[in-house]
């Protein structure tokens, strides 16, 4: 199960619709050993494609340096599908490299509010999981969710 802050869900949906029809992408980071990710990082889709995404290499390098400095790990990788449902494509499954991560997909194909789903991708198999949305002040005190 993915536990995620409501502000992160809102930010992901906002980014996905703002960048439509180009696929939006990003990640949510968490401290090593924690279960709830706390820092959302919208990424630039360097491919500028309606059918796939690629993190901007310079931005990715900078974010990975920050993660090392702050003892964070990527807990959620997210992107949008602009013309299909929120289900991982063969390419999504092939490029999923972290079996510990959650892979969140948003579909903007049918308009607002958008379909959002989370998967664990292990051994080239996508397994859908429940998303538990929490409110910061009630359920996740003290966690920073600024991006």
C-alpha cells in the first residue's frame, strides 16, 4: 500500500493537467527508513512527448545529489498517460528499476478529475496497490512536503 499526502496527490494532478498533452513526470522522496514520502519533485520531461517521458538528465543529476546530501531515497516515481488509462505500458514496466518504489500513474485522457493508480513493479510484473491518502496535519506531523 502507498501512503501519500493529499497535497502530493493534488500537486501531481495539477502538474499532469497543466502539462497535458505532454506526459508529466516526477518523483516523491522520503527519508531512508520512513514509510511516507515527504518531498515532491516535479521533473521536466526532456522528451516533450505525448507517449513517453524522460527525466531531464541535468535536473536528475541535481536531484540525485540532493538525495544523497539529505539521506533521501526515491519512494514514488510518477508520470501521466495523456491518451490511455493509468496502467503501466510495456515500456513503463521495462524501465522500472526499483522494486521498492511505488509507480504512480495519472490518466488525463478523460479530463478532470483524472484517474490515479499506484503499482509495484517487480520482475517485469505490475501489481496494483491501494493508495491511502492522508492529510499532513492529522496523520503525518512534522513531515515536510515542500518541493
